[in-house]
C-alpha cells in the first residue's frame, strides 16, 4: 500500500487517533477493546480505525472474526524522516539560547551584584 | 503562543505548506517571493501562511512593510519528539526483517536445493 505524507499527517492530526496508536503500541486490540477506554461508540471507533487503516498506520487481521488491529509503524518512520530534516533549525535555536545564557552569566560574574536597587525601584514604580 | 500537536499536524498535512517551510528553511522570504515558485495567487499563499502562522510554524516580521516570513522550528521539534516514541516499533520491524533474511540465507547455505519436490506437492494439494 502506498500512502502519502498528507494522508499520514492528517490521520495523525486527531487526539483520539493518536491515543488509539498509543494503545496499539502496547499490543494488538479488537474494536471492542479499543472502544472501552475511550468511552466511544463502536461506529465512532470504527470510523477512526478506517482513517488510520487508509493511512497505513494500522493493519486489521483478516483471520479472526474480531479482526484485531495492529500498529503499522512504516508511515510514522516517514514522518520522522521528514521532520528530521528540520532538526538543525531547532538545534540552532537552542545553541543561540545557550550562547545568550552564557553571555548573561558572564556579565553577572563580571559585575558585583547591585545592593538594594531592586527594592528601591519596586517602591517607586506604581 | 501555545499550539497543539493537532494544529501542527493538520497544518503540515498539505504539500504546499510543507514546500513553503522547505523554502523558508533556506532563509526568510516575503509573500511575493513565496508566491513566485509555487505559481500561486497572493491570496492563496496568504491563506497558507495564515495556517502556518496559527500553528506557530512561521513568524512574520512586524517591522518591514513586506513582513517577511521566517521558519519557527519549535512545533516541528514537538512532532519529532512525539513520533520518536514509536522509533522502537519501526526499528523492531527492520530487526525482524534482518532476522528473517538471515534465517533464509542460513537455510540456503545448509540445504542443497530441492529438485522437483515443489511441483509434486502443488499437484497433490487441492
């Protein structure tokens, strides 16, 4: 089955569907088992499962009558690969923050702490 | 600004919006500059930018009149953190595939190839 990143991301953009995946990460489950903790009707769960199945995020057994669902991690790996391209950008952000914090610390170490200034100012400002 | 994984994922579930982010990863750009390679009208680009801005994936400068857009990688990091929880599952899948391929290879090395057996059995079963 070929699915696109569009299908995967829009299937994942729902808290119930992400919770269903988290549950299936613990092991396969039937629709009844999935419906219970979410306090949802069977048709509502079935609808979410169809979206997840279309996106290739779960597979459903054809063998047993209960057709247990299982996590299919392939599309999640594609999301990880895609988003990892941007890792340098958020890491750079933290590097800049680190640099800023080091600068602030250096300044504080160079200067003796001011005495009583803050209290004075607090009294004056409104 | 607090945004949810829902907002982020649904903003990302569109190829044009992902392409806009890829462009902004090269450096900030104005709406006009973004509209050009995508062969889109300005209102269409503006609409996509609003979705990205609401999801916290871009920021727009308040200074210049052209209000250039810039990539904001924070929500992408949240997606990476979320999806990384599933890394053991796709890695396990590759481990199993590795194991299976090793088994097949071992069997091929241990046994001489069968002659004609498969054809015989195919004739008998059903």
